[in-house]
């Protein structure tokens, strides 16, 4: 492995180690000392890879979005699924990652949006670009589903994709508030109305 590759591999290891901690407690509530303990590295090593805690946060979000988009591609790769089935697999994935106790797999966008949107403009922009890419990818699948007849063509695909994403984002916040999964039931029913025109 070359030196640049070793550097990136070590940085990725730190980010992967710290992500469950950030996912559980938020960005502002976690100090560098806690990140060091979680990643099992000395303080000097942290600053070898990151200029600051904010730089660490930027890298964490960028990596999370890259991994998230890769997960979408895996979900959408099912060759025998129509557009509706692919979107349903995504919504099921969303629900499962927030109801089965996998703290480290939960959506960092949900966890960090209110935490850092006013704290770091750069991190806010990373989240904005990342969510836009997710919605754009959903829109492509929805458009394909409208063409194959499995999805209702009433709404333009980009609008429907944004409505779905925002519905599930809001439902996830309500799940955190209520401490139960009922908001996801409402989100699922709402999604079916949007996707299929079902009552």
C-alpha cells in the first residue's frame, strides 16, 4: 500500500470509529478527546489527519454521504424490481436503520442538521449538496417507475422525490420525539398515496 493510500485508510478508520459516537450524541456534544478515545489514537495523530474538529466533521459528512449513495445504488440495482419496488426497498431500509438499534447506521443528516447548520457553513453546504444528490437519485428511479407504469405519473419525478425525502426526514424527527415507530407508519401510508395514488 502506498503512503497516500495508507494515509486515507487510517483517516477512514478514524472516521468509521467515531461515527457511532457522533450518531448517538451529536457533533457539538462530542469533544476531540472523546473522538481520540473512540478511535484509539493519540492527540497528535488526530491533527495529522484533520486540521480541526470542523474539518473532521466535514470529512465525516462527506464520507457518510458517499457511503449512503453507494447503499442506494445497491438497493436500486435489483434488476427484476420495478420503480415502485425499488423505492419501497429504500423506504424499508430507512425505517430499519432507525428502529433496530443500529445507532451508528442512523442518518447523520437527521442527527446533525439542527446541530451544525448554524455552526458551520461548510458543513451545512456539504449536507445540502448531499441531500440534493439523494433526491436527484430518487427522482431518477421514480421517473423510471412512472415509465414502467408502477408509479403514479401525476407529480413530476423531482417533486415527488423531494416530497418523499422530506416526509421521511420529518417522520424520523418525530420518531426521536415520540420514542416509537408510529410516525413511520404514517410516512409509509403517505408515501403510498404519493407513489400509487392509493387512499
